[in-house]
């Protein structure tokens, strides 16, 4: 009797994680299939088109009307640009030449 109880306990300890993981995988696959079916029926493609699902995902109208944002009135502004003449300024200040080079050794 005790031997049978130990066998059942060992089976439960080994089978429970396998069953739990299998259930999670099945649940994810089921959720992905539902998402693909809903996306297909939402965009007019295939999918489940029975009464309940088709009513849940009815198509909405456009947000903007045909006259909204088609043409925009604008006023053109013309500015006179000032041209700036580039003046080359060479040797405006004398360069420093009296610095000694030192090599830094570590």
C-alpha cells in the first residue's frame, strides 16, 4: 500500500510540471489563433463571420470628412534678404609661438 502511494506521488511530481507547461502552450496557441481570426475579420479578410463576431467588430466611419484638410489657404510672404559680404581677417591676433613642447612620460 505504501509502495503504491510513493509511486503515485512520484508520478504526480513528474507529470504535474509537464501538464502545466503543456496547458500554458495550448493557451498561448489558442490566444494567437483568436487574435489572427479577429484581425482578419476586422480588416475585411477571412476569419469567423458568424453573427456574433461580425457584430462585435463593425466598421467605423472615417474621422475626417471629405472637405477637411484638402486645401489650405496660405499667404506668401516675400522677404528681402540682406547680403553680407565676407571679409577675410587673417592674422588679426598674433599666434602664440613661444610654448615649449614637453613629452609626458608615465
